[in-house]
């Protein structure tokens, strides 16, 4: 059992958890993830380690509630427990002093790119962060990024905050205005990562993405997380999760991520129905 | 009962173990075999000739004292029989179920020369079940504490048997397991209908009662490396991480939705209990009314195909590139699969998978084969028949052509010598690796093999570890 030390919402449906996991806290490096299981009936889902504190023995994860498991996690509070937390898994990000490094985070991707942005800064890069969100209230980690990065830009799809447009709009502006970019890390929904890859391909800018296939064990045992990179099959959990964006077959991965779409709907309905029942029972008890 | 003569014993027919009928069982996950009753067990035990030189034992990789335990069964001393078996085999309830007895102990049994061999495996299973359900698993006494600490990496049969032997010798034992449950393939691979998980859990509980400490969620290589474990004060380490890297066929279309490795399919169903979705969160492909093909001919393939049938597959096929005689699966499993309506397509190999626009599997292009000259394994090599290609409609495919070894330990501990195939190289007598204080056994050494061989390796290593701990200068 892994205790939740603190839990707070950063935005609607996006929650930050600090969890007691001393061994993971000591070992983890930027770019690695954990696999958690909420309860004895839970599935194993991967979440990036956004931060850690080795003296306190804690790790931070930031979770966007999109389906049954992540919504269940977001109903957890400080003092609650995860049944299982295993990690750190995956290869750490490859960090060096590239020169100018841009980290791009779309949605909850901002959280996933944060630890790598910190590491890139520590390695001596001039760091630029682009945070993208649908709308103002979904912008996360802006302050934290400003504390670390040399330049921070925010884009919103609806223009309610920062610059109007997508992260790629801003990236293109930077490139067009002559910013010399040596390295890009893009993390977010697959269509966003693909758009960044297509944008930077003609310029030959080294671009890395962190892939998010459906995982089970996270140790290379099942092959469920496979993706095609450079026309070869890779297991993202052990060979990645970061890969050269220009070699990734995004199309196949997007399709594979739809494998359980109908189940995900059922699970969510089952969960909402269950939480309603719990809520009703609690109300009854009070009356 | 008066002593039976040899002739009388030979007249008793091999007793039939009751099983769930095929119609019923192909839609549930309950165990297929129901086990002997006490009467059937005694009757079967009476078939044993109590040979002065029991050749059956030669066929058992751990040397279970077969004749002696069967004698105790025939006398109705089932608990005594259990104790006798456990002198050599710590997981009899498991081995009695999954050992390929027909190729090991039973193939040697003298009564098999003219008639059918004594059902050694079924008796072993009966005895172990009797003990578990009547007195609970009784464990040996633990020796005086030696103050030595041993780390075991991986909780499959190799790790569990090594842990059991070492804790009995008074060493402090900690088992590190990557997954959230203990048991390795016994938990995540072999399905409930062949090996109820409750049995594995009871064995693990018994080890806990002896003082073995289990740490789940520890992926050695990531959570800690072998060297870090050494640094944490472990005096010796046993590596039993199994062969857990699924092979794919490297043919076009293998990444379509609906194409699984056997490991993934079975893990989703067994470990994550996807067959009870949405009560359990993990989903698995909805087989109901669908066409499913499993490619391969081993136990894993049989487990996968029978699982798909239980999940509701309309047609479930085994597609294998050699012929039925070459299939490595146990005869009993093949027989059960056929009874459950599994269709066998032999001498056929897939060339590519076919999918639709949305990326879903729709079929496979198959090619017929014929048997040519024997290959390195001594089995006749399948040779493609040109022009025999055809398309089979499919909704789901499972690839069960074997596992390689997971490279995690190799990558993080370069001073443990691995061979070209990624297996750890050990001294056959002591299971010592090239790294001082580190031993290994089970599938990580042999490549995918059997439960009993993995257990045997774990025991052998335990003996050598014990000696090493008494005198580390003997390395
Ligand atoms: C390496 C990695 C790091 C990640 N880091 C974070 C993070 O820091 N914060 C965060 O909010 N999300 C992260 N994710 C995504 C997160 O794992 C999924 O959002 C989550 O599993 C969805 O589960 P669900 O039941 O809530 O949603 P569902 O409704 O079940 O699924 C929604 C979508 O999530 C994906 N998904 C479903 N099950 C899994 C699974 N077992 N493994 C992976 N993806 C799945 C599928 O694409 C699916 O279409 C990460 C994913 C990966 C692979
Ligand atoms: C589906 C299937 C059916 C089978 N049927 C039969 C049968 O009927 N009869 C038979 O005799 N044999 C059968 N086998 C083979 C048999 O199960 C194996 O030979 C046996 O389990 C090997 O035991 P092991 O202890 O070496 O490894 P495993 O059982 O594979 O256990 C290894 C354990 O180590 C863990 N691990 C891996 N890496 C790490 C790490 N880095 N850190 C920590 N832990 C780690 C794994 O999670 C796993 O739990 C079958 C195998 C499969 C897959
Ligand atoms: S352990 Fe396996 S091989 Fe040995 S006697 Fe028992 S069933 Fe036979
Ligand atoms: S060989 Fe057969 S008959 Fe002889 S002791 Fe062994 S089991 Fe009994
Ligand atoms: S999640 Fe199973 S191999 Fe990657």
C-alpha cells in the first residue's frame, strides 16, 4: 500500500498527488514512469513521475481524469492509499547540453514534460517551454515552468489565455522568427505530437516524443505496448517511452489506442453508476 | 485388506479422474479436472507393483519417492504420503496438475509396458489436495537462524522452491517480484481452469508462515540492481526471472488491433481477471461470437485457445506449422481442447495479417506446409507448399510461438555472463553464475521449460547457496 501524502487539483479534472514511495523517490530520473493500481480490482496504468523528493521519500504524479481509472484516482485524497505503485520504469530521458532546448507540453503533457525540462536546464541548455491547453483554466504548471525555464509561452485553443492557437502555432513562430532550436521534446496527445513531428521534420530539428500506448505489466513481458519506430517493433515500456519523433508510426499507435474504446465507456458508466450508489447511500445514512 | 498379488494389481484398470463435462466447462473458468476421490486414489495406488527398483523415479526431475508415497496412499495414510512427497517436491499440488507426467515419471512406469502406467501425477495431486483441505499445508520446521540473508529475484516455481529450502535451513529470505502477485507463470500464465489460483496462494501463504518475506512491485534492474541488492547486505542472490519476453513472428500486420502475444492475452485474463470485467477494470478483446486463431502448438497455445473459447469465441482454432505429433503441448491438454470444440489446423503457417482501415484485424493469409527432413531439434522440418496460400477470416489472433529472456538483468548487471540467446550461463551442478554470490535457475537459464525443472533448479541452487553461506571461500 502506498500512502497519498497530499492531493490537490491543479485544474478541473487534473490533480496532483504526492505519494510516499521512498525507494522510487531515490532512484527515479526525468522521463521515467510508475505503474499504479488503484485497488485490488484495478487495472495497471502508467503515470509519469513529475517530481520527487528523496529526503521526504515522496514522488509526485499529475493525473488527468479521462476514464474510469484516472477518475477513480482523482477521487482519492490525502490519507488514501494506492494498492500498488511500481517503478521507476522506462528509460530516463536522454539529457545533454544541446544548446537551445524546447519542451512542449499539451494538456497533462505539461506535467509529463516538466521533469525533463528541469533536467535540460540543469544540463546547461537555454530552455524554452511551450504549454498548450484547450482553455485558460486547463493551463497547468505555468508558475513551476517559469521558475525553471528561460522562456515560457502559453497557448490556448480558444485564445482565453496566452497566445491564441496550438503549440505548433507558437513553435512555428519561434522557428520563423529565427530562433535557433537544437532540441525539442514534445509530450501530449498523439495528434499533437504528430503535428510537432511533421512541423520540425523539414527543418531537421532533433525532436523527441514520449509515447503513450496502452500498457499492462510495464516490464517488457506482454508486448501490448508495442509501437512501430523506424519500421521496427518496439516495446514502449522498456525500449522507451521516448523516441525520435521523425521515426514514429503515429497512425498505427493511434489506432491501437482505440482497441478498448467500447470497454472504456462501459467501465466509466459502471464506475459513475457505482459512485452514484455510494453517494446515494451516504446521503441516506445522513438523513 | 489382504495384500494383493501382482496379478491382481495388474488387473485393476487405470482409474479415471472425474472432470467437468466439456459442454459445461467450455463456458466457465472452473477447474476441468476434479481429482480422485479417496476410493479412486486407493484403488489407483493399488495398481503400483512396489517395484524393488522403482524406475519411475528416474523420470522425475526432482526424484520424488514415488513408490513409497504410493504405498502410503494405498494404506490410506494420505498425510504421510504428502510428507513423503514433500521431501523432494515442495509444490506437489501444482506439479500433480501441470507436470508432463506422460513424458516423465509415468512413461518409465513398468506397468506402462503392457498396459497403462500408474497415474502418478493424479495421485500426487490427490495427496496434496487432501492435505491442503484437511489440515492445511503443513510445513517443515525451520532451522536455527544463521544470520545470513538471501535475496531471490522472481517468484515463479524456481524462486519459490529455492526460498522454501533456504528458509528451512535457517536463512533469512526475501523474494523480490516485479508484478503485484506472487507465483510467476503459475499466476499470470497458466489459467484458472487448469491450475486454480487459490492453490498457488495457499503455497505462498505456507512459505510466508515459514518466514519468507515477499516484496511485490520490485523490478530488479529498475527498482534496485543486483549490485544494489548486494550492497543492501544480502549474502547471496538467486535469480529466477523466467523467460518472459514474448516472440512475435515479424510478419506484416502484427500490430493490428486484436493481435495479441499469448503473454498479454493470458495476463489480462488470469492476472488481471479481465474475464470478470467490469467488476475488474482490465478489459480484453470481446471474443463473443468471434473467430479466434492461436498460432503455436505448446501448452501456452492450448491455454490461450481454450481461454478464448471460454470467453465466448464461436470458432477457436489452433494453427500450427508442423503436424500434431510434433506439438509440444501435453497430450491431456490437446485432448481436453478437442473435447471443448477447438479446431486444429495443422501444417499451416501465417504469412501476414490482414486488417481494415481502422486498424482492426480481419484475417490472415495462411500457407500450407509439408514435412521435410528432420531439423536440429530432430523433428521433421516444415516446408512451405508453393501456391497453397489462402485467406482465413479472423477477429482475434494470439501468437504463442514461445518466449525469449527479458534482457533487464543482463543490461543492468554486465558481469553476469549470458549466452547468445540471452540465457544466464551457470555451473550445472551448483547453479553458480559468473558473478560471485549470485546463482540462477529456471527458465532464465534453460529457456522456456517446465515447472518441475524450474523447481529442481531452485532446489539445487538452494543447496549450493547453503554451502556457500557456510563457507564463502568455496566459491
Ligand atoms: C508512459 C506513460 C506515461 C503517462 N503519464 C501520464 C501522466 O503523467 N498523467 C496522466 O494523466 N496520464 C498519463 N498517461 C496516460 C494514462 O496512463 C491514461 O490516461 C490512463 O491509463 C487512462 O486510463 P482510464 O481508465 O482513466 O481511461 P480509459 O477510458 O480506460 O482510457 C482512455 C485512453 O487512455 C489510454 N489507456 C487506457 N488504458 C491504458 C493503460 N492501461 N495504459 C496506458 N494507457 C491506457 C487509451 O489510449 C485510452 O483510449 C501516461 C501514459 C503512458 C503510457
Ligand atoms: C501459458 C503457459 C503454460 C504453461 N504450462 C505448463 C505446464 O502445463 N506444465 C509445465 O510443466 N510447464 C508449463 N509452462 C512452463 C512453466 O510455467 C515455466 O517453465 C516455469 O514457470 C518457469 O519457472 P521460473 O520460476 O523459471 O519462471 P516464471 O514462472 O516465469 O517466474 C519468473 C518470475 O520472475 C518475475 N520477474 C521477471 N523479471 C523480474 C525482475 N527483473 N525483477 C523481479 N521479478 C522479475 C516475473 O514477473 C515472474 O513472476 C507453461 C508456461 C506458460 C507461459
Ligand atoms: S513431480 Fe512431476 S515428474 Fe515428479 S513424480 Fe510428480 S508428477 Fe511425476
Ligand atoms: S514403476 Fe510404476 S509400478 Fe513400479 S514403483 Fe514406480 S509407479 Fe509403482
Ligand atoms: S506493457 Fe507489457 S511489454 Fe510493455
